[in-house]
C-alpha cells in the first residue's frame, strides 16, 4: 500500500468515531405516548399534549426535529388499550409515556426494560408498579393521582353538595386496582355521614348500570377515575342530569363538560412534569431513581348550571371553597 493511501485510510478511520458520535447526537429519539382515556378529538387529551410539547420545547426537544413522537389514543376501550400497549412495547421506543391505571398495569406486565413515565395513575406502590415513591426501583416512574383515602373525601364533597343524600353508588371496575381502595375508604366514611355506598359495576353496559341505580330516589354517584368513565363522561353527565342525580367526579374537565362537582389534582401540571421527566431520562437518568411525584394541591370545581338543572342549591360555604365556579 502506498504511504499516501495509508494516510487517507488512517485519517478516515480516525474520523469514524466522530461521525458516529455526531449521528448519535442528531438521531431523533423515539417516544411513544399512549393516552388510554382519550380519543384524538377529546379537548382534554389535546390540552395535556399541548402543555407536554410546550414544556419539551423549553428543554430543546421538538417533535419532528430531535424527537419522533408516536401518539396512540385508546378512547377508554379496554381491549384497544391492551392491543396498543402490546404494539408499543414491540416497537421498543426510547421511552413510553402513558396514562391510567389499567394501561400502566398492562405495560408493567409487558416490559421491564423500556423506560415508562406514567400520569393519571393511583396507588403505584400498592399495585406493585414501583417499589416505593422515593425510589421506584424499576423501569417506571411518574405522577400519582390519588391516595386510597380520596374515596372518603369524594363522599364528603358529595354530601356537602347534596346534604339530603342517603346513598351513593360508586362507578367501579375490577381492572383498576385502585378502585377497591377508593370504595373501601368511601364505605368507611359513609356511616359518619348517614350514608351507604354500594358498587355500580361499569364493566358491562355503562348506561344500563347507571340507569338501574339512579332511577331510585335520594341517590348520588361517585365517579371513580378510569379510562371508561373519562371517555364516557358526557354520557354519565347526561344520565345524572336526566335522573337528577348529584355526582362527584375526579377531574375539573368533568365539571366543564356538565358534571356537578369535581375534586382532584391539576392534571395539566402533571403533564408538565411528565415532559420534565422525559427530558431527564433522554439525557441519561434512570426511572428507578426518579421519585414518583404526588399532588400538592387538589382542585374543587362546581357547575352551578348543573346544580340548578337538577334542583340543587349549593351552600355558600362550599362555593367559597371552590377553585372554579361555572355559571
């Protein structure tokens, strides 16, 4: 080999690591987002994606440039969410961002390797998704919605809104592990409020289940968080209005869509946090050591139009506690 050719070859070989490094930096990272509770047309889902993308841009990440984000919308359909979770884990993205207890539980069963950031998830420790809030210890971390005692708090809020109530039906699904704890908490508090709490199973036909319960007098509803209740919130709201049934819901957008009263965390803020965690994971941190964040504030929203429609007068004391009053 001539010396000149050898120098060219050696120089090219020396350049390979730099070229490879440059390609690594420029490679768009693949992120999959599974919104189990929403359709693509749902404004609540789009609001979460909007703050997620806005926050990512603040850290220099932009979809179509150095990120490729693959969105999947489960629309509250259990079977569809199972299918989508399988597709995402098979595609092996760099990170998965996911919502809701059933979806996150399914992803936990499918992979222990892909980093996963969750939101709208309750009881991650009790369900075995993470080892502890402070040190999750596996491939998952994120943002917890509710602690078990929230079931009793929802019942208290419902009673404050409708003091005449004697009974409450909890919209319940066995595929959400947290529902059992919410129900137990509500039933524990119920005697002190002069109430009873029973299960309204929504695993079958949701309209039939609510109608059978709400047709009887002096009854209210506890609407537990679940992809199915979120996706069908307008149907639930309309049924509650039809039967003049007071109901309490977990997220503010239920009230904006016609629900009577809501009590829950700021979900938009959790999606801002999900973007921050995504930035940290893409830069090399591990979910195992990123603490699961819990809500620092719960919001109370009241829809006075709905109260009026079902013949309910909300007390001034409860109105004074509200973060938002819809008129």
